[in-house]
C-alpha cells in the first residue's frame, strides 16, 4: 500500500505537466519545481496542505489498519 501524497508531491504532480515541455531531464524538472515551491505564497501552500489532508483522510478510510513501516536495508 502506498502512502498518501504530501503537499509538495501534490504540487509536483500539478506543475510537472506544465514544466515538462521546458525541462526534459527529470532531475532538472524536479529541481525547478522545488525552487517554485519554495517561492510560492503561503496561500498556495495552504491549498496543497488542505488537499494533502483530504488525501490522508481518504487513505485512512480505505486502509484503516495501515501503518507505515519503512524497510530497513
């Protein structure tokens, strides 16, 4: 079971399509989206944080017994 997406990952999903035309290299693309995220207004960040909370609630309802357990190397 995958973890619910956090605010930045939701932002990345939205911006990835817009910037993919300009940056074909995934590393450069993610770097640019990271810079954009740091420069975003608090209102935009709050919007994505609300979306993230909704994702968490849906995930919790669909997987009530889920507990994140990272694999150790």
